[in-house]
């Protein structure tokens, strides 16, 4: 009995297995953040390949929140309409469509002034304008509208992007904000609570489990944040790392971020997702068996092989749920 191929139910949504496509920017949106045929084929292929959850890339909640002008967005009705055939196709092929709601903060790169909790620029990037209280309230309202639009577009999971040095990470990291830990986590927790209030679908939050620097955010801090996010209504904390400094010393290797997910899972009362150089079926299965995480997210390996989940099912002796059109191959 494979745990990787055991369904996972959160609220009214059941993932058919515990393999998720990690959100990955494609820099392929049309004008004004509208998803294109590329997104249909790219995300659709990974649903056909058997991933239980397909999370669409960092999708901006407002124009200033784009990492680049090629990012997808979810701040207007035209974007909602363009996402609909994509979410429908993913569902028709037995998978669950999710979307990552994002604001790039000071790491936005375009011909606009970025916003952040600091006026200190990320190395090589534009100088941000510091958000005041009204600006923060507006950001929270953008997250809420984006979450509602995501549901209207057919998404059944929303993930709040609070990692990789983007806006919400900039709030909780001591590298980019002042105040105590309790003060710095206020905004990410408030966004989570507001999104939870606005939609019924499972809400994930992606965090950076460490800044990988002496004076930065730590794994212990992440346990505190994850507990607060869970209390605010997050269903799952997806634990990534880094991104808020150009000089981090990251010990990259197979499953290098799994211990961060495991610390959160063991010490905070919330489901976790593990991500980062998870490439083998047995490796993914084992980290679930070990209790390090509840969901496994794969990025680059699923770019190399969209059929990874079907192969993994074969290798782990689970039922292979190939699309009927491909049945003769399995
Ligand atoms: C990413 N990553 C990423 N992460 C995220 O939270 N939102 C995003 O939009 C993106 N965009 C993105 C684009 C591309 C092309 C890559 C390769 C990566 C990070 C990604 O989701 C994942 O966390 C890392 O790639 C680590 O997992 P893998 O690739 O080792 O399985």
C-alpha cells in the first residue's frame, strides 16, 4: 500500500494522490497577465501525467505584484475567463487545479515602483516604496479578491505565496523588516485569515523555512509562523526556503528542504508539503512514511517528465490511473 498514492482530503477537496506540481513561473502570459495556450498545454500535460494536484505558477494579485511582465495574473475578469478552460481540463483529467497567489514585493521587475516593508532594494533591483498601513490593508484586499476570482476561475486549492523573498516573506524575515517575530508575522497571518474567510477551498501557504543566513529567519521561527497560520485557517504549509538575500549559503542536495517541512510537521499542528530535489518515487514515498510531510511537491523533475506520477505508481505497485486514451501503453 503506497502512501504516495493514498488520497488526501482537505475540506471538501480530495487529492487522488499526494503528488503536486510545484508552482513554476512560465513567463508566458499574454498582455496584461492573461494565461495562454501554453498554460493549458503545460498544466494540462501534468494533469494527464497523473499528478494529484497541479498548482499554477505565481499568479499576481495586482499588476505591481508581478515578478515580470510575463507573469500570469488574477486581478481581473478577463484573466478569470482565460483560466477557466485550463482548470476545466485539469479536472476532466482527474487532477485538482490549484493556483499560487503572489505579490513580488521588492522583487518585482518592471517599469513600476515596487512596494515592500522596507526601502532597501534587493541587490540589483529597483528601490521599493515602503507600504504604510493603508497600503497593507489594500494588499490584504487584493489577496481576498484574487482568492475569490481564483475560485470563480475553477481553482479548488489556493496557495498564498509567502516564500522566496517576495512580499509576504519580506514582512516576516528580519532581513527586510523591523520588530519582533510576533510583529513581523502579523501581515502574512492577516492575509491568511482574510483569504480563509473569503473562500471555502483548501488554503495552502508556501513559506521559506529559513533564510540560510546567520541573522535571518530560522526553522524555529517557521514553527511559530506555521502554528499561527494554521490557527488563521491554513490547511497546509508548503515549506520551501531562501530567496530573501543574494548571499545565502544553501546546502543544495537531494531532499535538502525536507527537514524544514519535518520540523514544522512535528512541532506545529498542521499538514505540510515538502519540496526541493525530490526526484525518485521511493524517496517521495519514504518521506511520507517517515512523517516528514503529507504532500510531496515536484518542480523540475515534472518539467523533465510530466508522466513521473504514472511511472512512480508502477514502481511503487500502486494502481496506475493512465488516461483512457493512453490505456494501451500501461
Ligand atoms: C520555480 N519555483 C517557483 N516557486 C514558487 O513558489 N512559485 C513559482 O512561481 C516558482 N517558479 C519557478 C519556475 C521554475 C522554472 C522553477 C524551476 C522553479 C520553485 C519551485 O516551485 C520549486 O520549489 C523548486 O524548483 C524546488 O523544487 P524542485 O525543482 O527541485 O523539484
